[in-house]
């Protein structure tokens, strides 16, 4: 019996000694498929396994226990990896733990359930809204599953089913993107307005703006209760404008059938918004701009070839969340435009964390904050690999940009909820 016990212990110790990990390096030199690497890590979490995010180590590398199936999946996804021993991984963790190293190890525990807020009528085949969305493109490319929801789902409290919510290119003010001057005669614009008005009435609202206000308030409750919300382009500033303008009419006749409140500006309540304060509404319905928040081309005057923003370098051991959100293989990311390109820093609240900025023009490109038990993140611009994406342009082929730093920032947001157990208010 003693011999049997010794044999079992010997076998167990031999197995532990031979245990190994898969390390996915994320620096510029060793990784050729950064975006696919996020999908690979998500796949591990989906299988009920744990992964590790090595913050600031080789560009924010990932690691997980080695299995032949996982190694085969890395090969299928064309993700660069290394098989390292248990001892090697322990040594890496020990070095990272050194107080002098601005690095940390975060355990990823559970694959977040993802929802993309987007109209049911945005399929490119029907051309109702002829633009794509960077987040859905990169989720598809990285093979990360998601579900789509829209206004009815939000108002019937389906948000509680999801850990992470992305707001697709949207105008939450009810002004249809302020595309009226350029596109109001186009079939897609008129059809979109008709469908939105029908949706509002079906849900009990007289105006689209009233429907959108109810939606943004529901999303605010979701964040407060512990949800993770991410938005890009016009879904960022229009979201905050809608919150600050609650109960006010800021839409002119061509948008909702009657005139806007001429004194709406003085009635804005900035205490209700997440990120922005003291901004001025753009009242002209023919001007393609919501407010003074956005850094318009006239305000920026930045040439495309020198349009870059810099990611802040946070303390990995103390500022874990912003460190996760800024993991990259470069600290300098090329800029890109959108309906909302960037945020004038003069109108950002003091408690908002700026993750990326272009100091030369006083703009923030990438910002983050907390509300209640949850978090929100706003990322300016439309497509990180299409500098000036126009209506009806074809979507970007991410096979041509597998190492995109801008798209990596999006995927950082997708994965970071896996590192935090969500606590909801009761």
C-alpha cells in the first residue's frame, strides 16, 4: 500500500513538473495576428478554462494552460504562440511581480456575454443604414460571438442578460445623425426615418427623441448596476447630450414635426451626463454637428499624415483597469475620423479618465469612467483603419490589418470584463 501511494505521488509530481502553458506574445515583433489572439483567449474562456493577461509584458500577452486542442486552435487561427514549461511561467510571473516592474498579471475567469445595440434594419443588403460598425467587424474577425439588441430589448429589461454592451453608430438625440442637409432625399435616409417613427409609436412614444431618451436612461441604469458599456463615434456624445437634455425638445421640425425649444441650452442638466459638461448645442439643423464636444475638422486642422494620438502609460499594479484598456504594442496610434472624431478637453468632466489624447490640438480620443458599479468607455472616430469613412463606403477588410493598434483598443474593452466579477445593485 505504501508503495502504491508513493507511486501515485510520484506520477502526480511528474505531471506537475511537466505541466506547460501556452504563451501568446502581443508585441510587434513576435505576433502577426494580434486581433485573432483576443478571439483565441475568448475561446479559452468559453471552454470554462482560465486565462492570464500579462499586462505590459511583451505588449500585453496572454497565457493559459497547454492542451493539444488549444495548441491546434492557435494554429487554425494563425496566432503566434510559444509552449513554455510550468517553471518558465512561474518565472515570468515572479519577474512581473517585482515592484520595480510596471507589469501585472490579471486572471481572466469567464467569457463575458456580449450585446451590440444596433437596429434590426442595418443589414447592408437592404441599405437602410449604409455604414458599417468597427466593433461588429472586429468581433466577427476575431471570432468572438455576440448578440444584437435594439430599443424594444432595452426597454423590456433584456440588458441584464449581458455583461458587455456596445452602442453601434447611433444618434440618441433623435436627429437622425443630422444628415438632413446632405441625405434627406436619399431613399435610405427616408426609410430609416419612417422605420424609426413606426418603432417609436409601437413602443408608446410620440417622438423618436422620446424613445431614445428612455433607452439611454435604461442603459444608464444598466451601467449603474454593474454593466460595462462601450461606445464609438456619434453614439458617445449624442448619448450624453440626450441625458443632459432630458425632457427638452432640441429637435427641429424636419426631425420631429415641431420646432425646438429656443431656450433648451440654458436648461441642460450636465449633472446627468457621464463624460461631458458645459457644452453648447449646435442648433442649426443643417449643420452636421451636435455640439461643441466634437473636435470638428475646422477645430482640429490636423493633416492625415500627422494625425496620431498617444496612449497614457498607467501603473499596472495600481491602475489595473486603465492599464488593461490601453494594452498595445505601440503607445502611438494613428488617428481616424468619424461623425464624432474626438472630444474637446474643455468639455470633459474632471473625474473622467483620459486614456488617449492628442495634446497638439487639446483633444481626447479615448476616455473612461465609472458610474455606480459599472463602467463606460468612449472611443472617438468611426473606423481605426479607414481614416475618413464616408456613407456608403465598403467595410474594411481586417485581413489586411491583423495587427491594428486601433482595433486592439476595442478588443481590450471586450476582454476586460472577464477579469472582474460583476456586482449588481439590489
